[in-house]
């Protein structure tokens, strides 16, 4: 997983294998150890909700909740440069745009 933060945008880029894990109900996670043994973690958690995607956080973990139905539809559409996108309202004046993408370039590199 690759997590990119740009202002009020969070872009989660995963491999096809990680998408397969989400489709099967497994959590995909990535952590980074910072100085003083601090850790930041990002998780993508599949669920049975109808909501496409939403962002939450808990104990320095950035959590992207995503519908298993949506991940399966996404998987079935591969290969595609298009990803999933959702604007999540934070409060009356702020929102964050969430992206979930599959890095199709890694698939091409593995075939070489």
C-alpha cells in the first residue's frame, strides 16, 4: 500500500493482490516507524455496509472503511486506470477527498 497525502486529499494506492485480500475480507495495512518509536499506520478495512468509503482514525491509525461489494466491483473492472473516489464531509466547512486506486504498473513490471 502506498498512502499519499496532498492537502485535503488522501490517496490509497494498492496492488492487485491487496485488492484481492480486501475482496476476501482481509484488512490491508501499512505502518511507518518514526523517531522515538512512534508509529503511524494506515489500514483499509472491508465491511458489509452500503457506504462506499469513509475515513476514520483511532490511536494513530488512519482507517479507510470500504464496502466489500464495492471492492469486488472494482476488482472485476481491472485493469483500469480509474479508481474509487469519494468526498467525505468533515464539518460545516471542511471535507476530504478519498481515493482508492490499484497500481496497474506493478502488474506490468511483474510480468517482465
